[in-house]
C-alpha cells in the first residue's frame, strides 16, 4: 500500500547509475555477456569445491522426446536426452570409445543415446548396449559410467543430482503447487550469466544490510530465519522505496540444498519465483528466474503492478550481479551487528561440501 507520494528510494549509488544508462537492448546483452579480462577463479578465492544437491538443468519444455542437447555444468561437459519413453537421461558428454562429444550430432535411438562417430549406443547409466559393426561388446564398456547423473522432473524443470563422490540423492526435489496450477501463468523467464560463485550469490538472502544500500529498500528489513538439515527458509519484511513512495512487502523463501530456491512475494502482488541457478565453472553460474502469478492477477486491473514487481526483482538481480561478477570469496569476512546471520548461513551451507576443512567449514567452526 502506498503511504507517501514522494520518491522514497535511497540516493542512487554507482551501480544504479551504470544500469540506468543502458537501453533495454543493452541491458539484456549485458545480462549474459562475458566479463572479459576478469581475474582467475583462484585469485578471487573461488577455486573451492562445488556443493552437492539437486540443480536445475533445463526447462522440461526445452527437451522434447527424441531431442539431444549438450550442457556444461560443474566444469563437466554433459549430454542430456529424452528417450522415447519420455524419460530424461544425462551422461558425461565424451564417448568412451574415441572421445566424441555426444551432445553434438548424437541422436536418440529408443531410450538410448547413439554417438555420432561410430554409433555406439549408451543407456542412461552409461552402459554400452549396442555396437552396430561389432559382434562382441568389450566387457569394460558393459559397466556403467563412473559418474552417474540422477535426473528427475518437477515444477516444469529437469533437475539433476550433483555429488562429487557419487553419493545417491539424499532428498527428493520438492514440488511447488503453483508451478503446475492451471490458474497460474506460464513462466516468465529471465536469464543471466553471473561470473562468480554460487555461495556468494546465496549469501545475498541473509545479507540484511545490502537490501537498503544496493537495492534501495527504505529500511534494513526485519527478518525471521529457520534452519533445518537440508533446507532453510526466511521471511523478510521490507519497506520498498519506489518512485511513488514506500510500499510494504513481504518476501518468503525456501532453499533446499544449494540448488533449489523458491521465493514468494506478497504485498504488492502475489508472485512465485523459482530461481534456477547452476554452476557452470568455478567462477561462472547460469541463472534463470522463472516467475508465475495467478492469471486473474496478471491479466486483471492490477496487471501493471504485477509486471512491475517482476521487473523490480530482475533489477535487483542486475544490481547484485555488478558485485557478484567481481566479488572474492572471503573465508573470514569482517562482519558487524546488523549484517544478518551470515555466520549461521555459512554453517548451514558448509554441510553441502564434502572436502573436510573447505573454506566455509573453517568459518563455521569458529
Ligand atoms: S567415439 Fe563414440 S562411437 Fe566412436
Ligand atoms: Fe540482493
């Protein structure tokens, strides 16, 4: 609800000045363009392990039956395909015969992937089931691939399980009802490349002070956090400074492991955001924000406000991206009262690393 009519935003900071100078086209190009000449991941202290969990691979609609696509996540080239049975399967991309990348020219044969080079056929576990020109299959290729990539579908997304030591999934992907409710809109999807690290990005949600200084919230928000073994959740009560004055808003989010993030915005307009962020390399994550809103709201008299909230959330991501693209990971940050529960966040997040004594665990122990 609007309580004032004067511009209530905090004074423009440098980040806003950079972003506001861009045209719409320039902004869209900037969101995905590579930040060239950046320091190495090691120099930014990002050369740390990847956390295990379920991660988004592709929208379900991006992979039709019989379709093959190359992917790269977790510093690994991958091939993903949908078999004739409708199931999605994923393997390391490089054929164990002579090393062809099966994401480029590979095709679906039944439920298997067929390599473009000599037509060896792999099942979803990476077992070679057929070599068309050979009467025998060597015993070593009858074994599954050493790295397995469990895959599932939920919320109109394809999810895959990453674990550096090949441990089977420790929890299920949560289904959020709005994602498949016909009374809610199709996803509105926005995409970024972030030249930074997933943990730094995730820390944003507990970084209470930054909402005011980089996003222009009218206050440092009040918040309630809950922590559990594999999930964490929060409610933040924000007074948003808009050009038309201050508006009360509530943000409630739930994260399950490091790769599943569901955020509900209420106050101005009801909105669900599934933030799909997956590491590509140590200093590169791909982020796709999927928004859905009740159709009645998105097409009704409050449609303008409903659009504006999506635009504003994307703008906030743009503002954070300016920082994330160049941020170092600090194992021992200098935090102060008012910063939010950063140490508690890191303690929770450290569960998802398997390397003993890795950066975040070191701080959590203090
Ligand atoms: S390289 Fe794949 S079948 Fe030969
Ligand atoms: Fe932020």
